[in-house]
């Protein structure tokens, strides 16, 4: 979580993450362009996805299924 004395504003974090998702650009290349640590930018994108109920990178690429919403769904799937 960010603190009040963060180096980058919440607005900049959100705009950067949104730009990455909208443009299809990698977080790594964007981080290099901005001169920001890659892990930091990746974290911003992850947080943006969670905050806006977007699928994770793995879910989006089909590498991971979205978690079941309830045990009932899982039971029905097993049957």
C-alpha cells in the first residue's frame, strides 16, 4: 500500500497502469521508458487490475482460470 509520502502520486500510478493495459505495451518497457523499477510498475498494474475488477495477467492470457465464486460451483463442476 502507498503512504502519503510516496514518490509517485496515485494518479500517476493509475494513469501508467491504464496506459499499459490500453496500449498493450509491456510493464517492463514502460518502466524502462519512465526510469522506474520494473517491479514497481508491475505492482501498479496488478493493483489497478484488482481495484477495477479486471482479470489478472495470467487469467487474461489463459494461463490461469479465474477462481470459483462459491463452493457450489466447484461441486457442480466436479459432478
